C-alpha cells in the first residue's frame, strides 16, 4: 500500500481468505471487494470532511460524528453535494 491503494495481489489474498473462511460465499475481487473499498473511501472522505469543519467533532465514546447544533448541520447540508 505504497500510494494509498491496495496492490492487486492483496485484493486476491482477501478473496482467497474469504473463500477459506466462508466456502460458499462467492465473494470475488471484481466486483465485490473493489466496490466495497470504493464505498469505504467515499464514506471516509465525507467523515473526514465533516470532522475537519468548525462545529463538528468526533465522539470517542460512541464512535460517531457529533455536531454542535442543528444550524451547523443545516448549513453543512446546504453546501455539501454527495
């Protein structure tokens, strides 16, 4: 993972491990693992963006985003297009 991307053989190893653990799951690198990684990157980007803006933070106890008030949330939603 030199550049923030998994190498092809790493994804193949994940496929093999899934098959070993769950023999009939049928999960493959394409499309299953790649699409899950793509979704994860997208969600991570949104969370990263939110916690780095004024009015947002991270609740360590509940492992979730916290927002100061409804106005901060409404303002964020107005300008965010996801």
